[in-house]
C-alpha cells in the first residue's frame, strides 16, 4: 500500500532558522511591530465548537516572555496541566513560561488554571475561559475541565504555536468569555492494533492528536484473528505466538504489560481513559492458534494473515474457555484503571445464536467480578445485557429494532455507525487506503448526522457518546493513521462535544479548514478534502 506523501514544511524550517537568528541577536524573540498587528484566531475557529463563546472585540492577551502560568494551590493535577501547557508552548515561543501556585483567586496577570469559581453548569469536563488584555483565567470544577480549556487555548493561538522550534510570534489570544461543556460524556477513538501492530510511540502520538479535539477515551482493539497484542502472564503464548504476525504476514508484535501501563499512564496525562478490547467469541483465531484447548476439537488452527471475518470462535461449551477468559480479563482489569472492558462480540457467525447469548451473559458476569463495566459491539444486545452494559452501534442503517429495544430497557448506546464514523472507510473512490463496505465517507458525511437522533428509538438520553473506530487491515503506519483520521476525527468529536443546535456544515467546514495550518505545523499527514477550502499554510 502506498503511503500518501507527508507535507512537512520547508517554510517551517525557514521560519525556525530566521527565528533562531532573531533569538541569537536579540536574546529574546520580541515581536516585531508589523507582526504585532496579527489578527488573533477568532473564537469561531475552535473545534469542537464551544457551548457559548462571546468575543470582546479589539481585546487580546499577548503571551510574552513575561507570561507566567498560575495553577490552583494545592492541586497536583492543576500543576501538571500547567506544566503540560508550558511544555506545549515553550519550544515555539521560546519563553520561559514558569508554572507556580496561584496566589490570588482573582488573578490579574498571566495564565491562571483554577479549580474554583466555575459556573455550576460546566460539570466534570467543562470550563470557563476569560481572556482580557491582562490575563487568561480558566476556571473548572475538575482538572479534566482545565485540560479541555487548554485545548481551546491552543487552538486560539496562531498555528505556529504548535511548532517544535522557536517561531517569531507574536502570540495573541482573542479577548472574550467562553463557557463550555460537552453534550456527551464519552468521546472516543478506537485503534485496531490487531490487524496491524503499532508501536507505543505511535499510540502516544495518536493520543496527543485526539486530545486536541477533546476526545476522552481511547479504545484499543487488542486481539483479533490476525494477532494478539498484549502479554498475558498466565498465557504467554497468546502474545509470543498469537502476536507473531499480522494482516499480510508481517512480523506483528505485542505490548508488554509495562508497555500497556505506559500507554494507559500517558493517556491519563491527557485525560484520556483507555478501554481495552479482547474480542470474543469470534475474531479469536490468534488465541485459538496459541492454545488448542480453546477450540471444540482440541486442534489449533494455523495463524491467519488474511482479512476475512466470522470464521473463528472460542468453544463456548467448554469450562476451560471461561477459565481462560477469567484469567485474561483479570490481568487486563488489574492493568486498567478505567471503568470499561470491551468484550467485542461482533460478527460471531461461527457461534450458534443460543450459544452466543449464553456466552455473552457469562462473560458479563466475569467482567463484573473483576469490578468493570462491559462495552460490546451492538450484537451483544442479542444476549441479556446487564443494566450497565454499553452497546456500541456499528450498523449502517438508522433502524435496528434489537438495539432500540435494548435502549428502551435502559441499555446505553455508544454511536459508531459504520457509514458515518468508521475512519477506515475511504473518502471516495480515489482513496488508496481503507475499505468501502460501508460506503465512502468524506467530511460532510462524517459530520452530517446527529448522534442523539440518528438511530430510530435511541434518543439522546440513551446515547453515551460517539466513537470513531479505525480498523487497520490496510493501515500500516502513523502517516496512514493520520491520513484516515484527519479531518474526519475532529468532525466526529464535534458531534460528541457540541450541542445539536450548533451543527451547521457551512460554519463547521470553515472551522475545520482553519485547523489545516495547525496540522501542517504539527506534521500531521491529513487528507486535503476538496469539500473544504483550506487556508494558506494548510
Ligand atoms: C467490521 S465493525 C468489523 C471489523 C473489521 C471492519 C472493517 C466490527 C465490529 N467488525 O472486524 O475490521 O468491519 O471495516
């Protein structure tokens, strides 16, 4: 598969060199008069659209070499969000941006990140952001809200702020008042590390990229027919043998438990919760190949490197199967601080319906015994979902009576309709990566649906949130991941965060295109959809 070319910038290099010279000769990268006239990024450019944003015309805060970051006294979490913000901006601005405890609850200078005084409505993930000529003040009820506000603030800075090397500036932030909170509590991305394996560094980079659009869950599809990607101490061959190949026959790979802990901790530092998936009873060839006792006939199949689905199943009638699941999920639960374990459950075409239902019901009890909540692909509604079980909808229709019935009985639904939210679908017939079984998904299609009113009989109150899955049969590298995720992932995150009333393609496509220069500076290999008018520097 040909990797679409990266558009890394010569201009960025030239800028960096010039800035380097300016810093050498003057000691500080002081804004030049002509640049001081730079128009700040408007509030209307932020993705996802904030709930309310009222600009104060003609007012801006300038980040300068004198700017300090003040954080809520006594809060280590606020201090680390402050350190994260400083870490983002020091390379590009060249400013020291010291981080220290705030000495005032009504700050008049610098950038303050406070856990007091936020309006009640912002909840656990929202924030208030006030920008005047003298200060930037963020108030949130919880550290996650401070982190979300920092993502908004990043997008209000010129794209050059994302550079890893010193840039000339200036660094204005438009004045005004934002009060923001998400529509849905769960906004996720799924990465299939089973069809192709991706190293820890790639996963971390993807975490950073999705965090910019206020994603708060990363679902890792850790096992499938073609590979088992996490070391299980009690069943070592799952990783060492079951993880030894991939689609197309490559070498595969797996995460050690320390690797997985590292991903979980890194995600947590970006207020992202990892949801591990062990797909079962189907999509299990790698496990069956590793441990013959998991098959009904006791014969291990060969490893599989093709892309068919629906041919494998754990032996649902054997006790050893449930011992295996208990051990595997027990280890993964112990490594996972988040509330959810994803048990897959999709495309179990080699499992009889009655066996499937009994299997899912039993696995739900195992997950509960390990103190976790089940997420399953929506096929699990054909069993008897526990009240807490979440069904992840991946269909291509707007009617599904089984899912609607479950929702009526209280099941929460995570929305990933394949013909809207699947990042592995091609943009159009000319896209070289991806598949098209659910259709082509250009940006307008990815954006043009309401998660709270899409599935007949599943209203907004039954919707947990939105997730953008990226299956990787055809995806083999970070540039591939970026090409499929951008710009669609930010569109889907906006559907998860912003109110239904704010959905407006005409306004959105401008807001989204304004991200282009930012991705260019970040070196994100995004798809330049012809549905958008990309500004200079994209
Ligand atoms: C269907 S969607 C699958 C995956 C494939 C994907 C490819 C779902 C729950 N299962 O096994 O990777 O299509 O688009």
